[in-house]
């Protein structure tokens, strides 16, 4: 279909000013098809290609005056095609892409700039060729899930992840035992899969809903409770967080994360590898923090994962008191008391394991 599409357009518009743009689209399309062979992407491209072919064939059957109308429609359709193609390419990734590509890149950069430096005659010569120190990681929320998954994957292969210790904030590989509000995203997954849409615009949805959560009659005030407990975050910071922190989610990422709500917890893209199954083989010390009023990753969800790590390696702490203060999901990072209560706990743990490496 794609070959037919571009052959017809090339013959028709070889001298047209939109031919150059079409050539650019062709390059992106071929690159995408070579890199990703998913049925969802292929289906979207087939639909878009068919639309263009139909317009061209109609124009070829038309008399001259109608050709100009077809030409205008073609320009608009090519532009729409390019926008859709850009969207597909930009968001064509899932959780495993994070784990297999982004995390190793981060680790390699940290190792590069953490090893002793080579200096000769006062001139920096770059890092010495050494193995480097094991890395101490402090990642929150989604990053914590990545750390657990990384440890599990390396443990399953009998490899050393090169991590001296990790800190996770409100993170879990298995939400089946909890009442996590992330289940609110599950209804978005099935339509996304059925319709082959590349993204779920979570950021735009929350931005649109924010006025209803922060102004009378406060119809969606419960959204604020998902983010921060009462009086735990400055109102302006909360507003910036809602309007700027949340982004468009690739449908593939959302679909893979839904496995964390099924028996066995989060799986890889094949569905055959359960990330939590190999945590018991880990030798990496873990500090796992949770918030008592966290509705996104409740303490029971955090515990569901850390209980699988060897007990002598785990420090598990839930922040929040019966009479207050309370900690919701983002209070562990940006709450008023995070500097006084959360950060010292993390620094003490990291310092202890940093000394172990010296």
C-alpha cells in the first residue's frame, strides 16, 4: 500500500512544491517500518495511506477544474499524514525501551564522570580507564519501578547490576493487592489498543480538569488528594505540578503498565517475564519509602514488592502520622516537610552505603 501510494504521488506531483515534503514523509515512513513492525503502527499507516490513494485516484478520474480541489485536499491530507506519522514515531516506545535503552545510557554517563580524573601538566585528559565505582541510585515513582525491574532482570541472568544501593519512593511492581488510583487509567488502555491510537494525552486531560479541582464548586477536588495531602504542598507548587509535570503517555507504555494490576505483577513486553520473580536473588540494599495517604502507590503496594527482596537488604519506612502530617504521592518529593523528614532519611542511607564503597 505504501509503495503504491508514493509511486502515484511521485508521478502526479513531481514538479509540485509539496513533492519535497512528501519525500520527507516517505523517509520517515520507511524508517519507521524498518524499526517497528507492530500491527498497531502498520494499521495506522495503512489507513492513512489508503486515504491518500483514494484522493489521488479520484483526482485522476476528474476533469481539470476538479483537479485543483483535489490538489488542495491532497496538501491538507499530506500535512495531516505527517503530523500523525510524527506522533507515531515520537511515542513508539514502552517500559522495556526505558529499561533497555535509557537506563544503561544513564548508568554509563554516571560511570564516565564518576571515575578518577586523569590530569597531566594541569590539563584535563578525561577519565582514567578504570572500572568505576558501583552506583548509588535515588529514583522516585516511575524511576523506582525501573530500578526494581533492572535488578530483577540482571538477577535472572546472574549479572551484577553495578548498583551499590538504591532508594525508591512510592514504587512497586505489583498493585494487585492495593486500591491504587492508577486503576483509573485502565479504562483508557482498552480503547487505546482497540483504536490503535499512539498516545493517551494524560497531561492535557489533567490540565483541563485542574480548574474544576481548585475552584468552586470543586467538582473534581478529589484529584488534588491523589497528588498531595491537605496542607502539605504550597498551592502554587501544586498548580505548577498539575499543569506542567504530567505528559502525553505512549499507548504502548500504558498497556504494558496495566500488567502491574494483574496476577504476577509487571511483565515485559512479551508477557513471559515477570519482573518481580527474581528480586529474591538480588544483593542490592534497598531503602523503600511510602506515604501513608498515597492513593497512587499505597504502602501495601510498596510492601508487596520490597517483601520479595532479601530481608537483611531492605529498609522499609512509611511516612505520616495518625494525627498528621500525612503524605500523599508527590509529598515524598515536594511536600512542605520533605526537606525535614524525607531527605535526611535518604541522605543517611546513601551516605552509609557510599562509605561501604570507599
